[in-house]
């Protein structure tokens, strides 16, 4: 099956409209951090104050993401999504009003933190929704998560660029006002779309006994995502510092956007990988590529072209890594807590990206403009070691495969590798693994493994 056919099947299952709302609804998540920094810095004349307010927003995102995700799993994406969109839009407007009025920093920190706490999580909830709609079909799950990874990369690169353009042509406040409008309209339409109900509300037996979220495989994926976030933060500082030292500071945004472009292209190519490439193997191979590309950054300080080429190579490793790790999460956490698990991954990226930015800034000031790339290499090397020693087919088996893996079972390895995926729909009682298993084993036995983008 061709990549185009796979993507067409995924789009037909969701409907084209919800993909548009998903893209536009997650733009504010990429717009608000840089928009807040620009707005507060411009109005106060202090980069430090702008950083403090933007930092409060980031902390709010890291803390609020898993909470909103858990509520969505328990109460339903529609109810929680509508409430979060309304609160988030009001909080953005409150921040703009407080900053424009020149109120003390505390009055700006509070709404910024509320913006982070109330992010509607369109990205993580999209992935959770697509996985549930795929209903255990490995090929369809792979295609949907690859398609979502492309949408994520587009939003990640478009959001900051849109804020910068509005800040230049109109004012910094215009970027945040646009973000408030996108949240109020598009995140609301995403929550209201029929796929929110079709994906399941998390009611019934799975809410009463949702299962344990933290387990060894999931913690390892969290660690891998955090290391990827550290790469993002240090690369962003390194690109900014290096282009500044080369006398072309305006090229930083274009170069970083180029990474998003190559990452999106690699996300499309990921869907075409052969079935024999199991997810753990893809993770190990991806970390090799990530580490090799990060080393190129150490030799890219001689010119903008060399820097752009190295950043482009790094981007090729990003989307496949994220898609693979989201797919591993789909295997290892209870279906009833998938939204919370996806949101926690985003929180891990945000916190680690902040740490990478902090360390990269210190290195750029005290060592040199390309010094932040050393942090990138260290984080990528740690990710490579983590994957090399922990990413195995046995560790990342689907939940519930242990019983079929016992010596007395006598099942061949190929049969054991196609364990059931718990179904998470509130209808007909078919969400029982015992009821769903026989048919699902027949359906999945000869299909490619599940393969699963940015905060």
C-alpha cells in the first residue's frame, strides 16, 4: 500500500475538517511562548521580565498538560476540550490587557501561568483520538500518527513565524490576540467534532479501573522524549547564537524552520518503512541518526549554509523519533489513559527543552556561539545509549501479551507478537479484551507493526 493511499485512508476515517481544526487549534500552543516573550519584553523594556513571564507559561504547560489529559480521558474530550478552550482564550486576553496596561509583573505572571495550565492539548488529544479511532489496526494507526506528526511539525514552524510577522507588521499584542481567536474558534470546533464522541469518552469499566500509567517501558519513553527536548532547546540557542556571531541574526528563524520542513518530510517517509522494521528497531536506528546529525553541528559554525545543512540533517531524525515514541506509548499504557500519557510526553519535552535552553544560553555566553551544540551532542548520545540498551521487542510488547508468552503456551514468536489491543469505546461491551481478542488476532496477524511529532 502506497504512502498516499495510507494517508488517504487516515484522512477518510477522521474527515478532512477535523484535520484543519487540529492544525489551527494547536497553532496557539506554538505562538504563545514566543508571543508572551515579545509582548512583555516590548512593554517593559526588560528581557528578564519577559523571560520570567514566558517561563511561568512554560511551567504551567508542563504541570497542566497531564492534568488536562487525565480529565479528557475520564470526562471525555468534548467536555474538557470546550472548557479548556474557553479558559485559555480568556487567559490570553487577560495577559494582553495586563501587559498593555503596564500592571506589575505578578499580574502578568498569573494569567501566563493560567494559559499554560489550560492549554486545550489539541495535539496530544489528536493523537489519542486517532489511535482510538484506528481500533487496533496497525497499518491505519501508523498512517494516522505519521499524518499527525506532519501536522504537528507544520504548526510548530508556522506558529512562531506568524507571531514574528504580526509583531513586525502590527504589534506584539496582535500575535497573542490571534492566538486567542484561534483557540476560541478552532480548538472549540476540534472539541465539538463528532470524532470526539467516536473516540470514546473514557466512561464505563475503564474509568473505574483505568490501569496503572507508570511502568518501566513508559518511563523509558518519557526519558527518551526528555532527551529529545534537551536537543531542541540547545539547538534553538545554538542557532541563534551562531547566526548572530556570523552577522546574520535574521537567518535563525529561517534555519530553525528548515529543520521543521525536513522533519515533516521525514515523517511522510516514515509511513513507507517496511513492516519488518519493528518500533524498537526504528527507535534504535533513529537515535543513531540523531546522534550522527548532532555531531555535524559541531563543525557548522563556518557559515550559514553549513549550519542550515546540519540543521536539516538533524530535522530528518526528529519526526521519525517522535512518531516512533508515540507508537510505543500506544503499546505500553492503558487505553483509558492514553490522552494523559500523550500529554505527559509533551510536558517532558517542554521541561527538558527549557533546561536545554538554559544550559545552552550559559554555554553560549561563557564558551562560544557553537558551544550549545555540545549539549545537543551529549543529549543525543544519551538517547542513543538509552535506546541501545533498553529498546527491545520483548520490553515493548503490547499490554496483555505476557500470558501468551509463557513457556506452556507453545505459541510461536510470530503469533505472540500480535497481541490484542484493548478497545476503548463506550458501546456494545466490545471493549472487553476477552471479547475483542480472537478477531483482532486474526486481523493483525500479518500486518505491519504500529508506528506512531512536538509540543
